[in-house]
């Protein structure tokens, strides 16, 4: 461990920053795709549902790594657009994980009680107004826990970009390993780095979840098991049980 010079540590820390950027940009693209495709899959028009479902099946059923290669190597040949490795990776990850996220959006919207939609129709709300004022505020808190899991998977999935030479944590660790000739300490360090990033991400998402639930009147309360028992209520239950036994 003493062989890790300041220069090598700086290389790993730069990799952390690149990983954070990849996660943020890919998550932003994925969230946009998930919202658009998820809402489209609840549309009344069958053609809209078909196209959005086709997108979801294609990108959910293909490898993010192969898609990344396609974005970087095939896209320039087919269309003449040369993407830098960073943005090829963001596109591949955002489109792939957005397809997974669309199912989260669709499922949460479908879970909203039909009576809520009927109330919106009775108030002469347009479909967009019903979505924004009724369905989405109620579905949003339900999306956050599965979205948290998907974000963590996305964070770990950014390690794929190292094959394109993007200087993320994994790529930096490979350079450090080659310089030191040691695998165990280097890969142990990046395991801890990924864990810390995932833990911080989870803390942020739980704070967002609490705020979202508070916004619709579902602020967390004390667990029933943690509440102090009511002595009068316990006594009354005990007396009634003894009377029944007699």
C-alpha cells in the first residue's frame, strides 16, 4: 500500500470524478427516456404503445457493452458521426437503462387508482392535466425505490466504459495495477470506492423519497412496534380476555 504514490492516488481520484459524471449524465438521459417511453406505454393509441413497447424490448434485450461498441465504431461508418468515447458511453448507458426505467414509470402510473382518473375526467381535465396533476404526483413516490436500485446498477455499469479507454475508476485501477504489479490492494480500493458512491447515492434517494411522500401526505411516522403502549388499553384487553375465558 505504501507504493501508492500521490500521482497514482490522483489517477484514481480522477477516475472517481469521471465515474460520477458518467452516472449523472447517463441517469439524466435515462430518466428522460424512461419518462417519455413509460408514459407512452399508457397511451390510448395502440400505435404509440406499440412503438414505445418496441423500443423498450429492443434496448432492454441488447447488451449495453455491445451497444457502446456500436455507438463508437459503427455509427461513424453508417452515418459519419464520430462520437468521443465519453458521449458514446453516455448514450449507450442512458438508452439502455432508460428502457428498464420505462417499466418502472409505466407500472407506477398503472398502480394509481382508476377512480382518480375518473375524478379528473369529471373535472374536465385534459389527459396531460390528469397526468401532471393526478397520476404523476401519486406515482412519483412509488417510482423512487426501484429507481434507486436502477441507479446503483447504472453506477456499477459505468465500469464498462473502461474498454473504450474512458478514464473512470476501473480504467484508472488498471493503470495503477500495471504500474505496481499488484492486484489485490488496487481492486480492493476500487471496491470500496464503488461501495461508498452507491451508499451516498442511496442516502440521497431516500431523502428524495421522504420528501416526495411528505408532499402527498405520506410523511413517515413512528412504527407501531416502537410506540409506547397505552396502559389503559392493555388493561381493558386483558380484562375482556379474562372475562371471555371465565
